[in-house]
C-alpha cells in the first residue's frame, strides 16, 4: 500500500529529483519504525 502510494506520487511529480524522493522515503520509513518502537516500549 505504502509502495503503491509512493509510486503514484512519483508519477505525479516526475519533475522532482529521484534523490529527493529517496530521502523522503527513508525519512518516512524511519519515522514509522521509531513511532512503532515508542508505542511498543510504552508502559
């Protein structure tokens, strides 16, 4: 689902450099993982 949305967004914004999309994708993944870890360790 997430990959599909990213591909759709990339298709809409083809003028944006690939490096920028890679950075945004990495930041999004890191943010989701960090959020899940915080939720799990929450007492």
